[in-house]
């Protein structure tokens, strides 16, 4: 394939690979037709054995699926990987077969393209770490920042009211808050958030610019 990016884009946007249609087929394969999709909900392919068949939610408009038990999210290729227990290359070939396309030439590697991809992957990894840093920090703010109660003198969570709201009003459990790293960002504590998202926005703009430049170069070729 002369333009692998356009090839991947073609197989993941082909009508036959719309996320709800794709997931419906993958669910049937994974669970031998014993599990059905109802109202865009089903059993999670990663943590779903023995669990309720409603934790895995499919969003056709957004083009992704998400499990509210284990917290994983997937799009087309990643959905195939988890449902069929295969690697990225095998998932691409599976989607190619569904779209009626030839398999890509995996042996052809353009050094400049590989360098560009590595740079993008490095930036994406930095973005992932920034998101993780922010999530960990605000989870700590919600769950572990303590203050002394003025009346009793005992220590309590600084944002116990928020914590109680999540459990009593939203119906979340302490385990869910811990596993999903639910956090809280006070109105008076926005400096870290602003800096993190400024960095993320800058890196995303560099990635988008690189993708646009590559697309223009490919069209000219």
C-alpha cells in the first residue's frame, strides 16, 4: 500500500464497519449468540464473564464502545482486538476482509513515515501521561486530602460533601470511585488543570499538523 494511513482510514470508516454493526457481529462471535445487544448495551468482552449484560455500552454516533465496570473504551480496531483476542495487524486484516479490501503490504516501510509515526506516538504517550497525572492528582484531592473538623476536632475529607454526593445521589460505590479514579477539581484549584490542558492542546495541534502535512504530501504523490 502506497498510503497506509488512507488505507486504515478506509477500512475503519467503511459503512460495513460502523461501530454498532461491527460490535453486533463481534458480540455474536465472542459469546456464540448467547449474549445479545439490547438498547446498545451488552456484555463486556474484557471483564464481562459472569457480570450483568449492561455494563458494555455502544455509542454509534461517537463511534466507540465503553465498559462502565472495567473502564475500558474501544473503537473499531481495538474492539476487534479485544473481542477476537488478536493483535493490531490481525484486527486490521479482519476489518479489511469485512470491507472487501486487500490486505496491506506490511513489509513496505517508508523510513520518513516511520520516523513521523514514532514522533506522533511519543507525543501521544506524553498526552496519556498528562491525563493520568491530572486524574491521579484530582482523585487524591477528592479521596485523601484531609482537614480537621472545627466542631469535633477529628480529621475528615476536605470534600466529604462531594464524596457523599457521588455515593448517595449518584449511586457510585467506593470501589467504583477508586477503580475509575473519580476526582474533584475545586474552583480555586485550576492552575494545574490549565497547565496540563494547555500542554495537551499544544501536543494535539502538533499531531494534527503532522497528519495534515502527511495527507497533503500523499495527495501530491
